[in-house]
C-alpha cells in the first residue's frame, strides 16, 4: 500500500517538462533457499528453508538541458515474516533517488547526486551486492568524466551519520576509479579509495579511535582471440585505526578458455589471496578489508568465505547447450592465509562489525577450511524471465574438525525466478 501511494505521489508531482515519455522499469524476483548444517555440526539441527521476494519499480525522467532524474522504490520481504498477511510490515523503501546532469558545459562530464548504486571492476571492493534481498546503494555525489574507451569516476559518499547536526563522528567513503579499454578485448582499471570513520568504536588492540583506510589497486582483464579470458587484480591497504598500523593486500589471478564453438565448452582456474593478521599483538592490522563488495559467489556459492584472510584455488567448467541454457560446475579449495587470524564471513573483514567471523583463530592448528563444490543451471525461460537453480556442498576441512572432531559437511541449494521490464 505504501509503495502504491509513494509512486502516485512521485508521478503527480514531477513537472511535465520531460523531453521523452516517462520510462518505467521494474524487477520482480523470488528465490527459495535451503541451508543445512551451517555450523558444520548436524547434531544441533539448524536446517533452514525460506523464500525471499523483492520488487523494484523505477521511474526515469529526461528534461531539457541534459537534466535527468531517477527514482527506484523497493519492497523486500521474507515470506511469513509478517505473522499474517493482513498485518503487513513496513518493508518498502527508496533504493535509488538521484538527479543527474548528463553533459556539464558541453563536456563529457556527468554529475549524479543522491542515493545511487555504484559498482567498479569485478565488484570485489565496491558493488551492488544484488544477491542480497535489499542490495546496496550509496548516498553520494559522483562525477564521471569521459566517454567510450576511457572514463574517470570521482565520488564522495556518506555511509553513516552519527549526528545529523554536526559533521563529526561520521563515516565517509571517497574514491577515484580510472577505467580504460573495452571488456570485449582488454580493460585496465586503477583506483584509490579512502574510508574515513570518525566514530569511536573499539576493535583489536585499538581503544575506540578513528579509522583512516586507504585502498589502492589495479586490475587487468580481457579476451584473447575470442577464446581466452583472463583477469589479474592486486590491491594494497594502508592507514591507521587507532594505535594500529594497517598493512594488508590482496591478489586475484584467473583465466578461462573456450574449447569449441558447439555448446561453448569452457574450462578455467583461479587463485585468490587476501592477507590475514600474523600477530594480533604487534601493533599492526594485516587483515584485508573488503569495503563494500558484491558478496555472493566470490569464494563459492554457499558463501562461507570472503576476501579476508583467505587463499582460494578454484577450478571450473562451463557448458551452454543453447543460447538460453547455461550450466557450470566449480570446485573451490579454501585455506586461511594465516592461522593466527579468524575465518571471516563472506562479507569479509569490516572494522565496525563484532560478529563477522565463522570461527575464531586457532593458532597452531591446520589452516585447511575445506572444499566447496557448486553446480548451477541458468535458463532464460522468456526474453524477460530467467530461472536459476544451484546446489552446493561444503566439505569440512581440518581447521573445522580441530574444534569439533564430529564436524560434518554443509549443504545449500536455491531456486530463483526473476522478471525484468
């Protein structure tokens, strides 16, 4: 009901000065998930089955003088969470709402102000996190300069506001991202990002001090002879968190080759590494922070690991029997980067999170987390409707069994249908 009234208000109050008819976009997605033994101990009975639903409706206006506006409402819910459908919860919110100057002073400069999605590169550090039923958007000012082959993005986003009446104690995120080339052939990205948090919160040996985190990196990706896909990315983090010196890094190397035209069979492999903290008492913080990533599937579809204190070797195979049917199988071998640091959730290490680990550090024990096997099928049922089915099994390794000799494997599966218009 609230969504209906909100959209009616927006339609009724936008001036009728648009150069083009109002553009309406939307998405309806439903996904059922099954997860069994998430704590790797089947004696505790933590089996889960649930259904997630998300509706998005977007309105896009174009006005004279290269001015545009975009508003996207979102309703996100879990089936049954209301207790009764006759007593609905307030699950509707604004996902995006921004103004945009598309060419400033006749130059290829775009200015976007408001709540907006942002994604860069492979979304390991900044992404829309679309698998999540809410997703991610930033309250930001973003400048984009350039067209076609080379672009420069500059942004300043406010993540949290401790006190709206002051500028103290806030969390801000700023950055610069340069991209040159084409994804169809070769693209090179370079970036610098800064996370500044003036709020006082304790972590590690710090005593409630502010955070300044600089993230610097580069990425090269492309396709050779329309057969070999490759990607390499390196990232380095430095800064201060209270009395801790931040010194962390990450690395990604991956490739995939197409073996034939018929059914497009492909095989590939990758290696991903995110540093961990070697010594929690040496005044250094060496755990790679993933900032604001797209989480799902980066280190296995079951989402039991992120790009923090991790080493991941992955092998894959893909097959497309038809243009509308795609299948894939992936096997991840996961280990901790360092045994003196924890096993972090798929979200990765975040400075202001208390419950962000799957298991704590176990110095002297094995660093082998286990194997994650993923099988997935995607089918374009109609031009605007897609079906997706996936199953995963996580085979518990010695690190898990060190804390529980009776530890056993975990299973996960999903079925999703999505319509876009």
